[in-house]
């Protein structure tokens, strides 16, 4: 299912005309179809390697208040460090039937992927499920989600842990940690403003000219996992993502894991038990919160006001009463939508709230 066939069409019209070579890739699993490019090099142009990318990790970390987005950034950075030691190839010969089981039982996931290769969807599974420890495939536990599922615009039984991204015309405006897909491929957005993604692909451009043409590329085992910058004209600009390497590869759908769609941005540094406090965060209206030491979760009020952060995201302002048995620590907010909350499906606040016992109550 994840195999690849290659077709080369060469057209000759006249010996004084330049020769063009076109390569087309058709992959039923994960692929990145490149645009047509000239075979010769114009030495008057400047060239860049989209796989050699400098990432401003400090800026990304400081501008994302979500603890889960920060976790995504940490593991993306870990992947980049692993790639500097030895590359992780694409599974060009297809994924073996027992790949998933062997991956789960392997001690070193990176070494396993180096030996056996990895396609786009299993690399995302590795990143979100194995590294970030998030529930992934809601239909089959402990399984990846195929790219054709991510490429669908409507949610299905596999994607209940994700929310769809709204399209702005034919463009997406993602945040770090979002997944964008088209039929045959899916990638994770790393730096939305700088058009940088993290992915495993069967084809990547290694040398792109100013005019957008790719004069050198890598395929199969020579491609694979990379931090990849969308440098082709029309791909991505000003945080708006349209396509990957070619108009043939327009993103059809975008997804955000629910754990990355809920976070507490501000909370008071200290309070007493039974106090009613104010919290500011994204998607925190009428949600369960677990206080450290409390036996039961408490529920926030409905949002009674709104504000915006530095990224102009709409934040909820809510109130919640501190339980009598609460202790100092970080808060955990339930990100799922089921009626009965589960502490396993929570996002931890970045900051600690110091909770003191009421002096009058403690003196009795």
C-alpha cells in the first residue's frame, strides 16, 4: 500500500531547444510530489536547501503558551538533533506488516526507524503518541492514522482526538503542532510564520533556485525525516499555508490535536482554599480542572469575558472555586469533550499556584 512507482517522460522537439525532464511520483501511502524543474543549472541564481533549516526554538517556545505545543517543540528539536547524528530514511520499499508491533517493542525508536525506514503517518504517530504520550487513533488504539484520513475534510472515527482547522479561502493559518494533509501525504507544522514543517517524505527538494525550480532532489531512502522549509513560490507566505512543493499538492485538510487546543495562560500566583479565582486561557470555558491534592475535579464557569494574547488568539476569562482539599501545584485542565472527565486527558498549566489554608480554619 505504501509502495511507489516512478514514471519519466522526456520530450524532444528540436536540438536547439532546451531539454526538459519531468518526473511524476504516484504513491498510495505518503508522498510529496515535486513540481517540474529544469535539468540544467543557471549559475546566475541563488540556491537554498529546504532541508537545511535554522529554527528559532527560543522564539517558538516563548510565543506558545500551551504546554503541549511546547512539548511538541521539544520533541521536534530532539528529532533535529537525532538527524544531525544520522538520517532517518523513508520506507521506500513499503511498510512491513509487523512494522507497528516491532516499533512498539523496540528500545530505541530512532534506531528502529533508521533501520526500517518510516513513512509520513507513522512518523506523526511516533511524534504525537510515543513522544508526547497523547491518544492518537481514536478507532484503533496504538495505531497510526493513514494520510488519506488526515486529508479528509470531515472528522471520522479515527480523528475524534482532533479538531478540524478552518480554511481561509484555499489557505490554512496553522499554529505549531497542527497537521496539514493532502491525499497521499501529511506533515506537522513547526514554525507557521517561517513556513517550516517536520515530516517524513518520499521526495524532498535539496536545491531550489530563486525562481522556484528544484534542480536537485532526494527520493526514497535518501529522503525521509526532515525539518523542511516550504520555499517554492505560492507554497506558504505570512503564516498562510497553501501547498507543498507544487500546485498538485494543495493542502485539503488541517487538524489540531485537542490537547493542543486547550491551555491555561494566566492564573493567580497564590490563593486560599475556598477562594474563587480567575483564570485566563484558550478554550477553558466550562471545563473540568484538577487541583493538586483534590479528590474530585472542579468546573470552571462559562466565559464571562474575552481577551487576546500577543498572537491575537481569543482567550476565555473564567472563574473557579478552589476546593477545600486542594494543595499547591500546577493545574490540570480536561481537554476532551466526554461527559465524564479523565485525568489522563488533561493539559498541565505552565505555572504553579500556591494554595494556603485559611488561617481561621487551620487554627481551630
